[in-house]
C-alpha cells in the first residue's frame, strides 16, 4: 500500500503514476493504484461486520469517532482554491485516470470514491466510506461490503453493488491500464449478493486483498453510456464526464490548460466522520503553466494560492520578494513521516549496455552527492540509501534470521554479496573523494570489459560507451546543472552522455515503450508494500508496455520475495520480506539513488488556514485540498501555526 490519497482511493495508470512520481506527489493525480485503504481485520473465529479494519492490529479511531484528529471540524466552507500543475504535464486530454494513453486532468480524483478510506495519521487502517460495514470471511478468502444506503453518484443515482462489480470488471479488463490489471489480478471476481451488498472473492489468503478491494475506485455503469444504450469503449473515454460519488464535480475546463471543480451541493457524504472538516473550498481550480519558471513567477504574481517547492535553489533564492517580506506570501516547512520512496536515475537493464551489475555500480560511483548538496542544494537534502528510506521497511546491517529464511532457498539466483552487508552509497567527504570513487568505477568497468582507449571507454569490439539521459523539456532547466556535474564525472571515465530533452507527451510515450537508457524517476512512497510491487519489479510487468517496471527487472528471486511479501500474515513477516527485497534491489544497482527531504516545503497565501494538528503521512497538495480553508470565511478560530516531482 502506498501512502498518499487518504480520502477516496483512485487508481492510476502506470503513465499518470509516473507523471505523479516525477512530481513527487505520493498518491496524487491519482497517484497510485497502490494507494488502497481497505485493510485486513485481525483473525476472527467467525465472520462479523465491522465499521473499520486494520491490516495489523486495530484501527486508531473507535466506532463512535466524530472526525479525524488532523481536521478542523469548525472550518467553514467557501471560496476558491487555485493551484498550478501538480506534475510535469502542461496540458490534459482526458478525464479518465484509469487508462494508459493520454494525459489526465489534474485533480480528477476528487470525483471518485472507494468503499473504504484511510486516515493520514495511520499507516494501515481503513474506515467505511461508500461501505457502512465490512465482513471478512474466517478463511480470509473473501470480503463483503454493505453499501451505505445514502451513497449517491453525482447524477443522483444510488451507488449499487452492480456499479461496484462493473468498476472491478472494467479495471481488470484489457481496456484499463496494464498496471490496473496486475493490481487487481488476485481478486477472482466480485459477486452481487443484493443491490446493497458486494462480495469480493480472492485467489489466495493475502492480508492485502481486502485492502485492495476496499480501495477500488467506484464509478457508475452509466459512465460512457450513450442515449441509445450503446457504450463508448472504456479506453476511448476522453472528455465524457465521469460519474463518481466524490465531493466535487467538473464545472468547466478550457483548452486542456485549466479546469474548475465545484463542490457538489448535493454531496451525499459531507456529514460522515471520515469527511467532517474536509473539502472546505467551494471551488478548486487548476491552471497549467508551460514550465517551472512560468509557474513560479505566476505564484509570486498572485495567480494561484499554494506552491509545493521541490527545487532547493528556488526555496532559498527565488521564493523571495516583497510579498514574502510583507507576509502576504508565507513559506513554511511542514514535517512529515512518509516513507520517502526511491528517487534516482533509473537504469534500463533491457539494454545490453547495462546488463552487467559492475557497469551499473560504476554509474553509481560517479555521482558526487556531497558536492551537489553543498553547491547546488544548500545542504537541504539527505542521500537515499534504500528503496524504503525513512521507514522501518529499510534493510539495515547483515540479513536477519527472518530475511535469511527467505533468501537461502534463492541463493543460487542471487549475488553472494546479498548475504553480507548492505552496500554503502559513495561518499566524497574527506577522507573520501570523487577521484577515489572514479578509480573504483574504472576498475569495475575494466572487469566488465570496458577500457579507455582512443579517447573513449570502449569494449572489446571498439564500441564507445555512450548513454542517453532522457528528460522532459519542462524539467530540463532545473536538472541541467545537476546533469552537467554528473556528465563531467562520467567523462572522466570515458563515458559519453547525451542529455536529451523532449516534450512531455513524447517523454511519456518513450517511458511507456521503455525507449530510454537513464531517466530520473520519483517512485511513490510505500508504508505497507503489497501488490504494487508486482507492477514495479515483477517479471511479467517488465514485458508489458506502460507498466511501472521501468527498470526491466526479470528476476525469479525477486518474484518469489514479492510473493512472500504479499502473503505476510504478521507485521514481522512483512518486514522480513521487505528488508529482503530492499537488500536484493540495492545490491542490484538498478538505480543511481539521489536525495530526499524530510519536510514538505510549502509557500502559500496568508489568506489560507490549516488545522492545528498536522497529519503524519500525507502529500502536501492532497492535504491542502482536503483540510485547509480560507481565513476570510472562517467565523471562529484561526489555525495554530505549527513531498511521487523529483527534488533538485
């Protein structure tokens, strides 16, 4: 399970998920199909209905809770919140977030809801949203949800079990994104028990499957239905208005560059405990700008209300001026406890050039993080040294007995180094140095058959070592100084680098087709790993266009570890499996890890207010949309003051 969207859970196409990854919004823009919040209840001698479920242990909030701790139940409703591009996309051409092709409109997740929703101050719990009770079978091979009789779609129709079944069947079909099909593959079927009751049947006893079922985004079977009763193919839905049950509807949009959402005055769930104090703006508007420079200048000119800053230099040197000095614009770093998620140069191991692990390790040794952090990042970042950094999911030290129980049967398929210490990330602070790291890299390359001669690093055939680093045009200006330093270091090894910047649409297509050597990706953070790991690292996904397995990893050992992870029955078993996975991935050098920040850097207009209690696990933009409000419309108390876009 990925942290992020803690209201309704909406699935993401691999394509839009990657777009969100690059934006660093965990779960955002429908950040990941991996953000599902219906979780398995504790072992029960007999099935009985409950109001909420927890994957391990029990939910934080009791059955009679009135609202989440991190909201202000007295926040008044009103006004308009204006935001800019939440990712690198500069336009949109569809409203359907569940298909592969095209760019989905930002904010579209506000139209959809799921059977359950999580909270922003728990790692793995879920509370009824469209469902008002949940029953997990004693053998854990099915889960049954009863629908809240008040639940309504935006067209006024009641939400029925038939709609839930239609949603699952559609997202499991070939018309949905490949990542969707993979994510729901272990749900055998949805069975309509009656108009208000739906049962999901599973392939196996997997504690995450009730989570996945509860997090299913639900939409009306009438979405895409023509007046004559014929249906538009799901993968052909573009600007047909989605029919969901969420708190907002589309009011208007223009030229694929702006979109306005209006709060549904008939929204059915406004008084639910999981909705009190949330969705406080009458309207949410997105304006899409052509590049980062235009976006930043527009914010300073007052064209929109809040900015999450992912560029260290901007935060220190450019998010300044008269409006900041006067207090009209406010800068604040908000602490967060999210797992950071991996950010780095993804290496496409489908390419013969990168299939030797020694070559990949050499690329890692050439990145001088300490210099970048000191000279370009104003010492704001920490080095990423795990796929699960900043969580207890991160592997540390030598393998534990629990890890070894998983790894020993796979020993013949694994690098012997996996059974030793974790690899440390290269360090250039004294007594270390870039020169020393490059000497190690040169030795590794020589062992792999690459030697320097005739002005370049060459293999036995005389072919030069040349790589292309792919980026999208909107991001290239911010990444150019970083790439310049990395390119210099690689040149000292004799490696040629072509830094290729293309428009966002072509960039997405090339990622979908795995047509790249290296590219920077911010993977969504994960608090409870599960089925999303199949799309990210599974062998089957490596061959599916548009999947999340950008690396091209095909490893039976990794597949086996992911299977063990998904079948974990206790938190300890989950930790052992995740540590083992982290250990194998880090020893594989599939990514050149970059950096992370432990805070959300947010600049906003002083007319905005936020609750006194901050959440623990959250994406900044999602938190702003769901819990902030306008001070001018607040009749009582004012607020107490108290980061998948790559950070650079």
